[in-house]
C-alpha cells in the first residue's frame, strides 16, 4: 500500500533483518512528503502519520477508522435564565458573607 508522510511527521520504522547468520535491527526514517510502500502491520503502527495515495491504502484507512458523526453541542443559555442564575448566586454569596462576618457587607 502506498502512502505519503503527512506534513510535520517523521516515521521511524525498525525491522529485524538477516545479515549472514545474524538477525539485526535496521531502522529506516521517512520524512514529510516522502512516498512509502508499507505492509498492513507497518501502516497500522504509523497510520496517523500517513496519507493514503492509492486505492488499497485508502480502503485500508477507511476500514480501520469509520467516520463518527459529530454530536451537536448544547444550546446557549437563555439570557433571562442566565440573569436569574447570576442573581441567585449573588444573593447566596452576600448571605454567606453576612453570616460569616456577622455584619452586612458594604454595597
């Protein structure tokens, strides 16, 4: 599957390769804008850094991440309700100050 590295990202891919009789780690680095050809396992590890560039890669990305519909945010507070809540909070705060000091607060 073919991808390009997204802007601002670097992919470091470490694999075990055979050199003679030994297995050694080999790390390859890919930088933004570079075209890469990854298998499913490698792509899955770095998917958030990759932009698909062929149909197989696009299908792989779409299968792994189903789009989620955004939930609507709560509606704004009605100004009259807000004014009543603020007045109630101020009244409670003034009453608490009066009780704690034993005198009425200066207005």
